C-alpha cells in the first residue's frame, strides 16, 4: 500500500532542528537517572514550545561614563536666535563705556562743587546774564538756589530710539525755563512753577532709582539750563550712591559758555534743540534776544567736549552730541541755514534729528486778548478756531500767531532734510531700511 508523501516542513524549522537536538541531548546528559524520563519529557515539551519564539535581541552595550554626549536628533529645528543688525560705522562703535563723571578725580569734583555755589550767587547760567543772587530772589526762570522744582521723574519712551532703547530713558522734567516759546508743548511745566521741590541729594536718589528700579539706559535731564548748579551737585552725589549710567543734557541750546564749562566731565550726551535761525524769529517766538548766536557757541562747546555720537553694540548711545531741529510752518528756510551751519562749523558726522511733529500749543491759535489791535510781531488777521488747526469761518474770531497755527507740511520737512544731505550730513534719526536701529 502506497503511503502519501509527507508535507514539506518550512525551511526555518529545518534550520532550528540541529540547535533543538543539541540542546535536548545536553539536558538529558546532565539529568539524574531517576528523573531522566520526567525531565526528558519536560525538556522536550519546553523545547518544542520555544521553537516558535525568535531569539531575544542582543543587549545594548552601555556607554562608558567618559564618553562624550551626542546630540539627540530632532525632527523640528529650533529657530535661530534674534540678532539686531546695527549697520554701524566702526569709528562710532564702542566696546564698552564708563560715564565721564566716574572718571572725575576728587580735586576736580571739589572744584565743581565750589563753582556751582558761586554761579548761584551771581547767576550767569544762560545768555540773559541776569546776575541775580538766587539765594535771595529769582530771575526769569523763577527758580531759587537751594532746590530745583521737578514736575515728572519716570522712564520715558518718547525720545530717540538710541536713547530710550527697550527700557526707556530715565527722564527728569524740570519746571521753569529761561525761554518763553509761544508754541511750547510743555508750557504748563516750563512757563509755570508746577511741580515739587527737590534738593540735589534727593535728585541723586532719584537718579539711582531710575537705574536700579526702572532699568533705564540713561538719566535724561529735560530743560535743565536754569538749574545747572543743582544738577552738578546731584551728579556728584549720585556717583557716590552707585550711579553708573550716562547723563543726557536735554537743552534748548540757550546756554552760556560758563554753564557748559561747569558741566564738562559730568555730562556724557548733549541733546541740544537748535530752534530758529533769524534774530527776529527768536524775539517773536522765543521771547529771547541773541538766541542764534548763543546756540551756535554752545553747540560748538558741547561737541568739543564729547565729540560725535557713539554707541555700544546694543545700539544704545553712550557719548556725543545729537542735535535736534523742529521744522516749523513756513520756517523751513531757517532749518536749511541751520543744517548748513552745522555741517560747515561743527562736524559732517554730527548726528541730527529733523523733527516734524510740530503742533500748535501754548499761545498759538488762542484768541487775541481784549480785542486789541494786532502787532507786527504777532499773527495777522484770520478766521481760525482758537487753539485748533485749520479754518472755521463760523467763529469769525482773530487769533494769535496765525502763521504757525497749523501742522507742518511734508514738503517743508523734505526741504530741510534735503539741505542737510546736500551739506554733507549723513547721520540722521529716521526709520531704518534694515532690521535694526539707523545709527
């Protein structure tokens, strides 16, 4: 009788068969005779079961403790860190900066303290040269000798980007002023005594608070021309309290040379505002004679002390002069003359801010008082809403300083900027075309 041919076994079974036989024979040889049959059956059963299980993978070798760590691959790449693009010319880049007042020796510091008290006894801090003893009375500025009047102390974010940075400029707004600009945007502070009295020592404590609590990049002294002695004493006191950020002198440029000399070695950044060019304009709008001549001399003295504006790698200004000019309605020709003079007599590398945010303030646009006739130094007749910009014929009311009772035009600003570039100036505060500050 013929038998059916057995089914072919899979190849993997044939490959495992020698290993199974060898294992079973080894177990049988090591088993005692009495338990030979039992262990044989048990081992054969176990062996048959394990034939269907693949062998375990080899253990992963352990990394030696001295072996370096390898970066773990990631499917998602992290974005690159943010980098500020400065586009800064090398001569104006500082590796580090130490404020000038920290480099002042004790002998010069004592001389400046003595000079500060002397200036207050016979005031010559501004070109008015009123010569009053401020321990007994006051001059045009309305401020005495022992204290300064301050309206606001706070981090300020309305300055140039290179001054305010990310944490703000630590601004100290002084009350009072040696000018009487009819368009002053801070007329409630500058033309009046609104604020609180502080001694030089109290001012020094505020400077340190702006640095340690506010994290400000600098101390910005706004309208300090009439309180320079108090400012000098406060800076000398603040350096003993740990102050270590630059001092910014934010001025109208109506300073005397004696005042600028007193500040030498204490101020790091001068921020003068060169307002007008013609003498008749300064008399009419600033209520001051000789403004242009005083501004020219003071700006040259400032630049002689600290030079052109320089920055550290974070884009923050640390030392130098930054000149502002506010373009006014119908006064663009005066701005052109100022730009030409700066380029020819100060430096073509001077940092300039041509400002265009003029808006009527203070006395501009207000109704004429008492119906008196207009003077030649005021505005002409016009139908304009008092305190506003533009015509409103329903009011039928004449106003003061009608010629500047409007916003400045783009064409007027462009004329001044073009003249500045043609004169050779090239460093401006304006929106950057690249990703960082335009410095």
